[in-house]
């Protein structure tokens, strides 16, 4: 009878140890997932920083191109105005 009680007690202890082992394994898996998420977050932050730098450079280049285009447009209008003026002057002189 006493042997049976001890066996039951040992079985309960073994069951508890098994549950604790499963819990430790589950915690280790969770810890690994958290670590992986941290690595992924770091990679995303690095990529975001790179994209911000690229956006800044692109914006600066676009501003530069915009100024050049405005200058070319002004020169074009000056040339067109000059040609029209020259054409009108030629008509007045010959006319």
C-alpha cells in the first residue's frame, strides 16, 4: 500500500517535471521569436534610414533641376520675345 502511494507520488512529480520541461521549451521558443523580431526591427530601421537619405538626396536634386528648368524657361521666353520683336520690327521697316 505504501509502495503504491510512493509510486503515485513519483508519477505526479514526473508529470509536473514534464510540464515544467514543456514550459521551459515553450519559453525558449518565445524568446527566440522575440530575438528574431528584434533583428527584423533593426533591419527595417536601417532600411528606413537608407530610404530617408535617398529621399533627401532626390529632393535636393529635384530642387536643383527645377531651378535649371525655370532658368531655361525664362531664356526661352526671352528668345521668343526677341524673335517676335525682331519680326515686328522687320515688318515695320519693310512695310
